[in-house]
C-alpha cells in the first residue's frame, strides 16, 4: 500500500485505532495502563491530531517504551480535522487529540487502502542536542551581589489549594496556578559536565537525571546515585515542589520545554518530593509548564536530583 511504501517499510504494520494521546503516559512512559508493554523493541502505530500550532494537523506516530517518533503528516480535509478538534472541547494543557470515526474511515479509504502517496508527507527527523554545551558563568568566576532565597526542601503532603498558595508565595511560574510567575535563577557551570548550581537558592542540580521509572524504583536509584558519589557527593535527593518549579522558565527553550537549555531536554517531567493529600504523586512538567499529579497505580516519571550546596 502507498503509506507503507512511502515510509520505506517492507511490510505493512497494524494501526492501533484504540490508542489515543491520553493513554500514552500509562502505556509507554510508566510501563502500564491500557496495555502493558514489556518489550522495549515493540512498536505501536496510531494517528492523532496535533493542535498546538495555528491550525490542527493529522500525524502518524510510532511509539514504544521510551520511544516516540513522528513518521508522517497526513493531508486530510481541514474541515474534517477542525471538526474533530471542536468535538474534543476546550483543552488548556494538552492539545493532542484522538481522531474520530469520520477521520478513521477517511484514513482507511484514502491512505491505507490506496497506492497513492500524495497525502502522506514524511517527517524528516532532526538530530536533537540533549542540552546546550556552553553559555553559563563558571563556578570559578567572581559572583555579582545576589539575594539568597531558601525554598521549602522537605517532603510535603499537599492539596491542590496548598500547591497554589505555595506557588504564589514564592512567585513561581506555573501556567495553571500562576501564569505570570517569575523566579530568577543565577546558574553557574560547575565545569564537571554533570551539574550546575543556582546561586540564588544554593541548590546544586543534575544537568541530566534519572531515567523514567516508578516512584518506588526512583528511591532505589537515588540510593544508588548516592552510593556511587555522583559528581563527588552522597546527599542527592528529590526536589520539593517549590525547588523543582524554581527551574521553570516562562519562555520555551530551543528544545520546546520551559527550562534553561543547560539542562537535558530528555528529562522533561520529574518527580517532586511530595504526595497529594487525597492520594497520588506530584510532578513538575517542564513541557507543559505546570505541576500535575498522577494516581498511585501507574506513577512514572524522570528524576532530576538536587542537593544543598550552601
């Protein structure tokens, strides 16, 4: 068929018509959910609508555990795609949508069951840098006169309202609770290619972090990190909600996340050392610029650890 030949596949693959963007967190990022995916080489293919730009676009996605690749943009009738988006209702934080039955029927007829490739445009994959290599003051450079702000840094059990009050108290940026927030950092490069330090909060941070895993497994990985004296220290920990949000930037960086580009873009949302008062775990999402929570059944996220330098 035209789609598979255009994409360079020798054999046709199956489309998962039940997979939707809302299922992807549980299915792929946290290894559970709608379907439990155990094989890292397994790939699932589905169509979805991206409505983050000026007009919605229909894409074919290839997904797997810790793998996401846009394969192609599909040139579907714009009125049909816009109607599908309108059916979803207003969305503030996630603008990736499932397709409806009308688009599914159109895709089968005009893309899957035809040899005409004219409606399929291959997405060229660009090599992505993990983080910016230079651009910060060095730890050995003289410092200007700076304020020092001590943020809450211990475990907390918090409700949504308490999160909101905390964010407002320290004027932290959260596009849900405080979209005009701004917390200034003064990051310095510790010249080890592993860490940076914010001289405002006195926190040293991993530039990268820990790979995606469950909350339970995260604790084990933190213990291992400290046992191995990462960057020469053995007191690394998860940040509090306030500490994690202190890294949030109002503008998107070149990698499309609300974070200084000196941090790895491959760690886009992280655990905070906080649980939700009525159940669940709190996260900070630098892609969507906000805090969110997930239930205790399939919590999965990355870890970016910090330690008190001063």
